[in-house]
C-alpha cells in the first residue's frame, strides 16, 4: 500500500501508529522545547552556569539510567517503555513550571526527571522503530520520522511563542501535558508485541568499537549544541520568544523537503559515504556562527544547518537501526544512548568552564567531523 507520493515505501500499520504518535507528541514538544533553556535563563533568572548545571545533571541521569532503561525495555516492551517515558516527561514539566516558586529542590528534581524520562522514551522509541521498520526502506522510513517533528516545527514554535507572549508557561504546560497524554493513544491501537531479549548491561561495554564510539560521541556534542546553546545564542540576537519561534519555523521548511530527498538517497547510496560528505559540509555551518549579528544571518545559517544536517542525520539513524537489528537491539540502543550523551555531557562541562559560545561552536564543528568514523 502506498499512501503519499512523498512516501515511496510500503507503510505498515505499526509505522502508521508511530508516525501518528510522533505528530501529536511533536506538536506538544515543539511548542515548549526550544524555550526551556530560555525559561530557566530569562523567566526564572538563573545565570548561564546554573542553566548548564541543570542540563549536566540531566545528562548524567540520562547516561546512568540508560542501563536501567534497557532492563525496563526488556521486561515490559517498547510501547509501554515509551508510555512510561511520556508520563515522566509530564512530571518533569510539572517540576519545571513549579520552579517559579523558588524551591531549590525542584531544580534538581526537574533535571532528574528530564534525564530519566528521556532515557526511557528514546530506548522504547528506537526499539519500537527497529522492530517496525524494514531494512530495504529504512532510510526513507527514518527520514519520515524526522520530517514529522520538523514539519510540525513550521508552526509549533510560533504557537508556543504566542502562548508565552500573551499567557504564561503554566498555560503552555497544561496544553503540552494534555497533548502528550493523547499522543500515546495511537501506539496502543495494536498490541505491544516485542521479542523478549536477554539484556546484560555488561555486554554494552564488551561491544564498544572505537571508531563507532567516536562517531556517536561527536553526534552527541552536535545534538546538544543545537538544542541548547544555539537557541540561547539566537535569542540574544533576536530578543523575543516569538521571533525565535518564527525563525526556527521558517528555517525548517527547507529541511522538511531535504530530509525526504536524503531518505531516498540513503536507501540507494552507501550510508557511510553520505554521512562522511554531510559531516564535512555540516561542520562548516558551526565555524561561521559566532560572527553573526542579524536576523537575516541567523536565518541563513539555520537554513544551511537544516540542509546539511539532513545529509548526516537520516543515514546516521538508518545505519544505527540496521546495526541494532543485526543483533540484540536493546544492548545496541543502550550503547548508542550512553556514548551519545557522554558527548553531550562533555560539551556542557566544556561550556561550563569556558563560558564561550565561540569556543563551543568551534568544538561542535570539529566534533561533527568525527561522524566520518561512524
């Protein structure tokens, strides 16, 4: 069955459920996600070091809980692990909002639940996608799950920016929480059929390969720099939530089309060749970020980022899923998550001590080149 001309592969029932779930969840998080660092920095008045500390704690918890999350996944299945992760995400957002009361433990509780909820969610999501996808079409299938959040990002951040401008973070939290709950319904339109793999965390370290680990480590640095440091840097230039949300929305338009194109390429061309070419092009976008001062320059770099990141992200995830499917997917996904977030943690600690966006962006550009080894 072929559904859309943009979708050039058979779309099975389980993939439809995943894509519908992603659509609703992405709408929720796109309204909130890019504003969280700014909420801590601007609305709550935390200094940059405290904001970095918040995400450092979250990354440490994410890394440590990946061992535990693998055990949960092996016991209750992928969909129920996703459901648990979504529930704990709402708990995280609740503590995030109640931090306005100035109670210090909420800061640490929010960071803790950020890490553990994300670990459970992504372990479950990746395992579910490995089981539901097809090796022959995995590049296109992975590109669609990446395109959905980016397509939603065309208006999600604008909507979030409007709510923050005219209402409050509390109002946004309530709406996001409701959408997060509804997002899990499509996943359970079919049974949670998941092969019960034996999971041994000791084998995670036994399968580590240096080159693959370098690629994952570099991707972790790139991902955290994009989701945390880049929005803060851009906000300092643009000055308002609505401007930030609008710019990220419009820059995404190019990415949506390009992610679909790269998805088709990655099923026909060697994935590692695409990743190597993309990493060289993408690293350039980080080296030229620090001198920018105007909205037009930000938009240009953000658009270029979307195009070049597609060339690495689609084949990167497709190749990861291929490797996970070849053996024990739980152990591979745990290995992937741990090394990725060790990279993210390294970036945050580096930024905590250096306190320089220029240095962090140069580090991100250099780290993007490590993807050649993946």
